[in-house]
C-alpha cells in the first residue's frame, strides 16, 4: 500500500512551525463536522494535533473526512497554521496550531469501538483486557508503559556503570518445589520428564557467584502458579541481583543508591539518602504489619500497664493468659464523624484479622474520656491521657488478644483510618528496610518447620549452634524493602557452606537424599570454592505500579491476566489438539461428573 509517511508526530508541532508543509499519521481521536468546516483530532503515541478540512478543500478530501469514524488510521498532508486566538487550547501541547489538510488518506478502518479511547477507559476490566489493543492506545496506558520503560532503562544504566553484568538465565529449568507451585513444561524428547518455568533465578544466580561473576543482574521473567490479586500475577518481572563478598549493609547501600538514582532520573523525585530500618518485630509491634506504610504515623502502642490498672476484667483476663492490649489513637478530623456506625466499620476491619472486638473511648470537649469502655478507666484517666497524648475530638481504639492477632487487627484499623482521614500523601515515596526476620516458621498443618523466605538464606551467626534445638528463635540475615505499604523487594545473604545448607534442609523436613535429588546441582557447585554472596530481587511491576499511583499491576503490564488467571484477549489458557498431547505423551484426566 502506497501512503504518505509522517514527517512529524502528532505531539511536536508548535507556533514556530506555522507555514510548514507536514505529513502526519495516526488515529482519529475525535471527529467533528461544523457545517462547512470539519475538525479532526489526530492522535498518536506522542500527542494530538487538530486537523482542519475547510470548505475550500477538494471534494475528495471533504468526502473522505465525512466518512471517518473513531479510531480510523489515516495519513494527512497539509500546512501548519496558527489557531485563531479564541481557539487556542492551552491544555494541549499543540494547542496553538492546527493543520489545514490538503490530502487525506484512510490507511485502515475500524469497527465501532466497545469503549472510547481516552485518557483512561471507564470500561469494565474484562472488556479492557479483551480489547487490550485498544486499551493500550489510551494516553494513561501509554504513559504507564513509558514509565516502565524509563524505569528499567535507568536500572540498566546505574548497574552497568557499577560493573554489574546483565546475564540471562534459562526459562526451562529443573523443578525444585519449595514454595509456590511450579508451572511445568512436558518434554517431547523425554516422555514423562518435565521442565519447570522459573519461580525466580535463585539457584542459578548463586551458581553465577560460584562461577566468579561477582556482580550480576537480570530483568528476569518469573512464574508462579498461585492465585492472582491486585499486586500479583502468574507471570511477573523482577530485577534480579546478586553480589559476591558482600555483607547485608553492602546490599542495602547499593539498592538505596540505585533507587535514589532511578527516582531522580525517572520521576525527578529525591528519595532519602538512606532508608529507615526496622526490625521485623518492631515493624509488626508498632504498625501491625511487616510492610508498613510510613507516609503517615498512627503507631500502635502497648497498653498492658494501664489495662491492668483499670477495672476492665476482659482486658485483665487476656493479659493473665499471656495476651496483650494495644491502642491506636485516631486524630481529630472533620472528614469522618466518629459515630457508632463508623466505629462498627473499624471493628469489621479488625475482625477480618480475627479480633474478637474493638474497644473504644473518645476524648470529649472537656478533655475527659467518654463512651465505650471509658467507665473502666475513670480511676486512671489522667494516666491514659498523658500516655496517649489524646486531645479533645480524638478517639482511642483498643484490641486485646494474643500478640499476632492484636497487631494484625489494629494494623488493619490503622490502614483504614489513614485512608478514611486522608492522612496519606499521594506524592510521597516512603521506603523502609525490614530486617532481622525469623528464619523459620512452623507449619501447623504439616507439622514441621519451613523457611520463612527461602531455604538458601544465611542464619545470623549467633544462632548457628542452636539451629536444630530452637528453630523458632533463629533470625536470618534477611531483608525486605517496603515502599508505601507494599513489599517491593526481598533478599538475603546466602548460605555458601554445603554442610550448613544441608542442616537447613533437614530442619525444613527435607532429608539428605531428597535435597540431593532436588538441589544436587547447587550442592555440587558448593564443593568448588563458593564465595560468600548475597542479593535481592525488587519487583518491577509492583514498583512501577506504585510510581504510577495505581493499585493494580495490570495497569503497568502490557498484556496481563485477569483475576481468574485468564487472558480474555487471546482466550488463554485454552485446550490443545490431541495430536499435540500425543506428541508429549500426555493424557487429560477428565473430572468425574457430579451426581445431580
């Protein structure tokens, strides 16, 4: 097909271009016929330019313009002219000019669209994903995909300048089940054998350190067969990093420097030079979660001593049985009335995390405790007010239970308060490190210890002698990076001693013969002079989502799955031909029919 190729994009013409003859290619964004004059807003990735078809244009051009519909792809040739003063659009980058068309060619037509391509689509998610090729034309999606591109490019720049090698690792691997379910790939050449898609390049990047590469990174595709949610997909992308001869502080420092560079370059935002560090216990004890949003305060505070001085037997019974009481102070606000209905909504948030109830008391205009459980605290009112610094119009919210339940439930109340009271600065990026994680957690259903993160993380040295005798107290050389209430990276200093690695496997109920079968290639590499090493893996999708001010990673992924793990655009997953199954020596097991 012969057509006139663009000489400029739809986002670059300015008043200085008046009189210039240009060709533009793009899509019909808006089409308005004002009697003798026709206006077309022509759109491409770079912006919008207004096209004018005047009453002096040729009959062919006028007829072509009259036949246009939304999202037709066209070529326009014409002369740039200044808009009349009354028609200047200061909201558009090209709002001072328009192009008077002398030639107009339809490059392709478009069926009636299921939704208008605009800044953002108001269509339902499945419609957007079914017609993702249209959804991606929106300026919102185009900006977010560009943000992702800029983010990854800046990462590559920074790490390449610091002697990191970008090394690709295989997509078809040995299955090493240890966490989420693997995606399995049957082998045609070796019937009954399977590859697995990588959940992460964890073992391979450790082997790269054994291989002497010292500093590695990869923009790695990862796959986990787990339930999707707003900030999780079956397939995702992470910045995978590993370094030799490093301590925890070395890894944390390079990440702080990396994101300081990236945020400045991509967002023109200055992050803190060093990020706040919180132990896992302090994060949970103070904020209720191990991924606290530090854009606002609202700490959880211990309340045991004051509860014991009260006359409230419920609180005293919980404490005598080894539980605890914590309090959070809701600030004075004009946005929300602290009515019984609103308190009930806070209680419902707490009950999601198994709290049996949410006690409360307000500070009235006279500065006294009022309502709720305040009658039990009359004798210690002054101490409560002094300890909490509660002022008139503020409210105290309390939960009594075992420690984890108290923290989790009040943590949920904290998050709801911050949203409802608009305490969150949407323009702020608050990083923090969570360190000193438990290395193990006990699986009640299976009756054995498991790795809290993964089995290749180094225990802190002071626990090496008590690994087997007291796994629950062991802290790992682990670290998570948190941004605005999301975990955005996880890492650790790795085990590089083969005997220590086997000890960890045994504690996690993996005997030597099984660990050799699953992880033999790593253990074999550890026989040949492995260096001390450590690394981290920030999530690309989640970080770009936060930078874009979104709450779903679907908004920063070109072709995501929906929450049912389905791609409506190409209808995957889908059935395959029997011939393909036969080549792979596979038989589909039919689900048994249920009795009616």
